[in-house]
């Protein structure tokens, strides 16, 4: 059981957050009156009191609540151990779901210039409010559903006009999810069904690879020759570093089973620290393709998380 040590908000973005004794959390919005509340995934930010104390010991004894632009400081709970999807209860009724671990700071803050370090980019935790309620300094914080931070976080997107209109059942997406759970012990952060729309697919890929702490996004469907098959184009629109070895391995494996495998236009690549892979839309082909690359995925995902070890040497998973 943790405890809320401080609560801070700001009425305008860019302003220093000010402490309050209590606030109201609003479901799917955030903290009432806070400038960063809204219909997005970073509605409430958290820091561990222990991390704040470590910064004080590094030469910042005058740190005050809100100096890191955090909303809530929690003591007595290992926030670093929590991964996406973890569910917390704050006070008697409010609940939040963890949606992002850390964040990219494009402009170093004053604290960074003073100490050469800042904890929010590495240890800040962001969440979406799932159940609203009043919270106050001194309230307890309990963990309702833990997801370890070292588990791979995966999003599965199915691209299919018919499935998006509920004219057909998506069987490939669930099959891919089950394979990832079994062989990678992955946590499926979310699954969506989208129409075969290039801009719409690209938009969701950008969303989940823009600092969202997602390790892997799989797009199932839309990789063939049909006029509405636009998944490879959508992937190409967003990736920064192609990973052709994965595409070659998947096509080669499928080629052993069917000559139609050479018609697959599936492609993959990296955007920021997220790997994006497109798979065929049929259940059998999607599973066959993913099975061909799973043996190498864990090593690649560790590297994207910042694993400094050389290939073939012992390593551990590093949280971003």
C-alpha cells in the first residue's frame, strides 16, 4: 500500500504546478482544472517520493511539489516495477490505468542543467483515469492489477474493411495475440480493428510509436494485391528504419508452404523505439509469418529498449 504525498496542478500549460490538498479525478479526462487533462493517454502524471528524495540528495534540497511538472507523488510503492496496463486505486474510489512509462524531453529543464539529471523522462509514470473520484494528500494507493514493466508491450491492429464493418470475424488478430502470449510472454496492451485506409492505419501507428512505451505493433491484413490492400504503404509512411531481414524471413518461411507467399508485400520497420511488423490477413498465414521471426524478436526488442550488451552475451531487460 502506497500513500499520496502531494498533488499538484496548473491551470495553463507551461506554468509551474501548484500544490493542492485534494482534487477530483474525472473519468476519461484527468484532474479537474489541470491543463494537461483531456481525451488522451497522459491524463495524470506520477513520480515516486523515493526518486524525488534522491534528487534532493544530489544537491536540490529545496525541491518543492510540482517542480518536475508531476501531478501526484506517491510513497511506499515501487512505481518503476509497473508496466502499461497496471491498474491503481487512489483514495476510496478513483482508479487509473498506466498508459506510458517516462517521456521524451526535447528541451532540458532547469533541474537537468543544475544536476545533469532529471527523473521525469526516465521514471515518470502516466495514466488515464478509468473511474473518477475525490483524492487527497494522505490517501492510500493500492495496486489492483499489476503488469510488470519488463513484459513486452504489444498492440495488434487488424486492417480489414469487412471486419471493421462487422461483416466478417477477425480470427487472425486473436491468433497472433495468443502466439505472442505463449512464446514471448507479451502483454497485449490493446487490439483495434481498422478499415483498409492508409491514413487511418498510419495515424494509429504514429500514435502507438510516439513515446507511448509500446515495444511492438503488429498490423494484420492488407498486404496483398487487392486495390484496398494499403498496409505496406501505411507502414512505409511512418517507419524511420526499415528491417528488411524480418520481411525476407517471413516470405521465405511461407514460400516453403505455398507459392503465393511471393505475392506478399508485407514490410516492417522501426519508428523511434517501437518495432512495426505487417502480417497477412488470414489466420494461418499470419501465424506462420510471425512464427518465422519470433526467435529473433526478443533480442531485437531488448536492443530497442536500450540493452547495451553485445550480441550473445548475458543481458537483462532495461526499462525505458
